């Protein structure tokens, strides 16, 4: 984490403090937690319920939200002093803001034994100025390329491993009437996966590190410009479903297009794998369901082993919770999180906890191929880039999503995107 960013985030504070509470946050008589729907989240919810059953004096109530709804409501709740006891987040710029304004408590001492079990590169995302304010609580979440092999076989083309092969595949797949890629453009954030992988492959991690550090004109780096050019090259080549702007991710619509053969590929997070097991089990169990890494770009400076995504979701403890509520949350994190039952449940649902030494457990699962692939990718990646919308200053998040959408829709040029984003860099 880059502590220097803390000084740049005050601009959003007045907005946060002026918002009213949702009515379901903190300030109550018992500790509570908000979770998301789908993916590994039912396992998280069940684990909280197990804690409550075993510790009735510290029972934690749970409310569940869709991804986009949660992001809106948690911002309101935290800013108005009505946050749940356990705050789920993605770290990045938002965690820096929480720390700057004392919205969350220091967990350094209370979670020491937990952190000894975790992958260091994942734990580091919850650290600010040498102290821990958030701990990972679910699965590592690299973004991978999912493939419907039957579609490729029909088109007589190989799954692409580099950019030139990708463009060839796009042309061949269109000729057989299949969308090369599904894209949940209606949710906007899936577009970030393309932007971040392309930027990393072209220019390496240093390019976006400069953005996160708040360097002037960092968005105008040639690698970001080229990445946006390649996005528009794909759109012009009909690489995406022409209706991508109305497809949303919350209901797994993009992955469903892959499963039913309307699309040959989808670039999505590892959380999609567990949802596929649940939503389309026959396809998920077939030999046609494949996965691979993002293609290389010839001449690019980024290591092809670099990955992007979310190292995990993280729990923080609200500073606005009562002492008793905070203690219940801390005790849950230090005494119960990643117990054997929850670890087994994650693996059984196709998710990988951010723990060291899981090789034997993974080898015993029904999903060894995918879990081993994703686990090795995380441990071996020279760089694991946090999703752009979580890494940037919170004041930039919506502007980034809006301008990236305009790039995909062809309504602004790459240079206009860079100029608009440079204007958001903290002074």
C-alpha cells in the first residue's frame, strides 16, 4: 500500500459525512456484518452463522447485498457513522480513506497469529503505514480467461496465447457466428479487467503504480494510451457482443453466454468459477470448460506472469462500533476465521483461501485443475495488481468507470480518456 496516498483523499470526506445512514449499519445493540451475494459469499455467511451458534454472547448478525448495491451503501454507512461492525472491502484507496479518518481500528496486534498462516503478498494489501487495518477473509481472486473449447473447435482456431493470435481468433469466431468475448459492460467494472491487463502487458506494473502514487499526467503514459487503442481495436473488430453495454455481471450474464455457446471467451475473476459450478454444473463439469492466462503482447514490458484482480476481500472493524461489538468482531477474526471447516467449504465451492500450504488439500478436491492453476498463478505472479477501481483514490472511481465506458463505446479517444483522468489526479 502507498501511504503517501493518504494525504490526497480529503476531497471525498465532506461528501461522505453529509450522507445519511442506510438504517442497517452500526449503532445497534449487537455486532453485525454485511456480505455480498453469490460466489464464495454464502460460505462467508455460513461461517459467521457458525461463529454465532458457537458464541451466542458474541453473535454477529448478517445482511446480504448485490455487489453494486453494497458498494453504494457501505460508502454511505461508513461516512455517516453507521457502518456494520465488520466492514467488507477491497483495500486500495478506500482503505486509505478509512484509516485517514479513523473509520476503522488497528488490527496489528490482535490478528498476528492469523497473519502467520496467510500469503504475505495478500496480507500486505491490508497494511497502511506499517499497521494492519484489514485482513483477508475469503478467496484469492485473480482475473483469468475462461474458454468454451467446443466453440473453438467448431471455428477451427486455437485458443490465443498472444495478441496476434487473439485478433486471428476474433475474425474466425465471427465467421461462425459466435461472439469472441462476452462482456458485462452494463456493470462497467468488467471493462477494467481489459484496461488493467493491457496496460500491464504493454508497460509493466510501474505504469499504474504512478497513477496510484498520484503522479501528475500519469494517465497519459504511452502504455495506457496504447491499451485504450487496443480496446477500441477490439470493439471495431466485433470482438464483443454488440449488446455488451446492457449485459450485467451481478446475475452472471456474461459467463452464461460462455456456457451456452453464444461467446467463446470471457475475461472474469476467479469468483466466476464457483458461480459456474452452481449455475451451469453440466458445462462446468465438461471438458469444454477451460481457462488460461491473459495473452502476451509482443514487445511489451510487463511480465506475462503478472496478474490482476483482487487479492481477496478483506474485513475491517468499524471504529464507530461499541467496545463490545468491536471485541466480538476482533475475536471472530483472530479465533475463527479460516477454520478447517470454512477452508474446506471454500475449496469445495471452487474457491482458494489465501493460505500457505494448501497444495495437498487442493489435490484432493474435485476442482484440482482450476484451483491448482489459480493458486500457482497467485503464488508465482511477480505482480498482483489490485483492480483499478479499488486501487485509485475514491474520488476517481466513478470518473474512471464513466470514461472507460466511453472508450469502449467509441465516444472518446484514448487521448481524451487520458486527459480526463489526468484532471482527476490529486494535486
